[in-house]
């Protein structure tokens, strides 16, 4: 036990020091994947390693390959950091090693999911009666929501997909925006509906689904099972679909409405942004992430469903040996997710919300939006740089030049290491993409990052293109 105690003390020391240094540290790792791997033996070592030696090795080898994505100047993808409270709770979840399958396996894991789930519904203005599955992320949550929708719309057309699968089933139409997230397509592949089931609805210039076009698509198509897939928070622009109008159209068509709100659903948690997702409570299922905007450590996502019976019918299983799985039981845990054995993710989410309170969550959302607007103002003021989207949430798209210049600016920014961001293609144009999703990003971080971007662009404009480029 002495070994364990000292190793844990060292690990917690290391974590605390790492996080203190994040405030000022270089964001981009010093080593690439192959360099990190090269420092480790290729063959399984013959002998056991003492914990302290192993820890030496782990810290020394992993260190140079760590991306400071938990820090304040990482703006890639949509990447939250982790709140101190959520981190500590998640470390405990590892130490306790609980399985969150059902109550028999861990009353505490299930109870914290129950409470954290109820709190999430309050913060996100979802129906209090909705069921909640704690999953790995929005990819899994989209799959769960679409699985519930598939079960329900087929049952409405006399088909039991759980028993009979899709062989010979009525064709399911999936009506989704041209601006849907790519994970929707993967979920449809996994669910056997296939990408070809998608009927694409054009988006407006902001990146939200065109609701007139949605209505037209629903009027035009054949009668039959339909799933409508809407989005809160476009990964490029942050735009949210008009959920009230989408819900009205979906209801009129007898369709299931799923909302992919991986990060955008958090707009509901602040009075300043809640109008962007008005009507969200009218949907049938929702996907949301904890590891993005709530700043819970990876991995953490939530699958909500307005119809717990449908949710469980689509996902739950039972077997004789699973005590606690008896008639009249309360659903929860493994009933609402695709996994069987599962990490206890409720502790970290509970801790994040407990530490912030309702006002703190709203403030986290507002702060990230304010920093994104600051990015937009400051970057717009740089000669030759232009922000192309209306910054409604935490996402900023920036024009710095043609496609080649854009790639080179991104490379230069990443190599410089002050901050980290990526590029995207939006309406056929290569642009810088900035996502402010970290609780700790300050105005000074934004200003430092704007300077780094300006520096990188100046460098690229005066430097000759790389050989062969
Ligand atoms: C990030 C994201 C996803 C996928 O979420 P994961 O957490 O990576 O599984 C899906 N949809 C949207 C809109 C996203 O931003």
C-alpha cells in the first residue's frame, strides 16, 4: 500500500503542477506520435516493473507528446478543459472503480447519475420526465437518440425493429440539414439505416437548417416512418436551427425529432443565449456533451429522450443473472446506453454542476461567448484579416487569405505554440476556425492568441512558400 500511496501522491502532484503550468505553457506538443512511441520498448518486457519506475517512464515519455488542450489557449475542434471539481471527482471514479451498469453493481454510481441527470435537464430546459443515458460523447448520444427514433417510427408503422431488424422493414426517411455533423452519418451507418436514407435540407447562409425547405421536404416525400434530425450549434458557425419551427414541422409530419446539441444545447443554460434554442423541449431526443462546454474530463456525453419507455425498449437488455433487473424496477444506468459495463460518469458531471451552480454554468457559457466576440473584434481589426460568421455563440471563422495562405498560417500558429487552432472549409473557402470552450480562457489569452495569429500571417506573407509547395 505504501507504493500505491506514494505513486498516487506523485500522480496528483504531477497533475496539479501540470495544470498550474497550463496557464502559461506552450500549447503544441514538442513530439509527434512516432517520436513518443520510439521511446518505449516495442516488445512486451519480460519482467514486471515496480510502480515507481513505471511512473518515471510514463511521465518522461508521455510529457513531450501531451497537447495542452486542457489549457486556456486551445481552440481546436470544440474542446472543453476540465473543471477542478470534475477532474477530482473523475479521479475518484477511477479509484473506486465502479461499474455503472445497474443499482446492484453500484448504488452510488446510479444515484449520482440520477441526480446529475435531473440537474442537466433543469439546466438545459429539457422535460423533467426525460430519460438520460450517460455515454462517451455526442457520437454515442446521437446513435442512442436515432436508435430510439428508429424503434418508435417503425413501431408506428407496424414494425418491431428490435425483433425483426431492418430486413423487410418500411423504409425510414431521415430528413437532416446539409450542415449536420458528420457523426449523424456514422450513426445512421451503425443503425443500418445507411447514409442514403438522408434527405438533405439546405441550410441558410448562417449554417442553420432552412425551415421552409424542411417543410417542403416533409410535404413532398412519401408517407412512412420519418426521423427529422436538427442541430443546436453548428461546428463552424455556432448557428442553431430554429427548433420551434422544426418541431412544428416534424410533429405535423408525424416524425421523430432528434436534436444534435453536442455543445449548442448549453445555450439553454444562460438567459443571454437561451433564445437561440427556444423550442428545444419539443423534440423527442437530444444529444449533448459534457466534455465540451461543461468542462468535464473526457469522456462524457448525455443521451436524453422524451419517451423513457421507447428509450429503454430500443436500448435495454436483461438476463437472468442480472439481479436488480426485475419487473417494476426503475430504469437507469445500462438501460439507456449502448454499453453494458460502463464507467461511472455521473460523479464528474455532478461535481461540475455542484461546483458552479446554476449561475456559474450560465457564466461559463456567457464568458466563452464573450471571449469569442473579443476574438472577432480584435481579429477584424488586423489588416487583411476578416471574421466571416456572425458570432452567436463560441465559434469564430476567420479569413486570412487564400487556401494556401490559410494552411500555412495554421501550420505557423501551431508551430509557434502560443495557441492551437485548425482550419475548416466553409462555403467552399478555407478559413481559420476558433472555438472558445474552456472555462479558463481569459481576455489576455485571447489577446495573446490574436497577436500570435497576426504574427503568423505576417511571417507567411513575407516568407517564400516552402520548397515544392
Ligand atoms: C463534437 C460534436 C459531435 C460529436 O461529439 P463527440 O463528443 O466527439 O462524440 C456531434 N455533433 C456536434 C454538433 C459536435 O459539435
